[in-house]
């Protein structure tokens, strides 16, 4: 099974670790809005994001990795061992 790619716009120091629903970029591509309480220092926010997504999907943390955008707010995650239906069930389908 190929890894699922998920676009996420991350807000570090967001007060809590949570997914805040879907939005679309200027090209109309959907992305998941997420926040973590960790600061964007030494990869702490990225690690918190990976942990939060893995926990929400009930998979191991090693199955979630940042494939692109580790220094920017918009990130592309690659997630192993799940289907698009699992993503939709956990976070809702993008509108």
C-alpha cells in the first residue's frame, strides 16, 4: 500500500494539539488546519504534529513523516498503513 499524502497548515504555539478542520489554498487544494502547543524550535512543532496525527489515526508515530515543508507552515505529510477512508473518517472529508 502506498503512503497517503496529507497537506497540513501548522500553527505552532497554538495552545493545544488539535486538528481544526479543512481549508483550501489559493489553487483550491485542500489542507488540514492543525495546531500544536510546541514552539517552532529545533523541530519540536513538527514532532508534535507527527505525534498528534499518529494518535488521531491510531497508528504508530513512525508511520507519519514530513515529506516536504519542514521549515514552512504548509507541510506535506506521508502516512503509511492507512487509506483515504481512514483519513476521512478521522478528520472528515474536505468540502
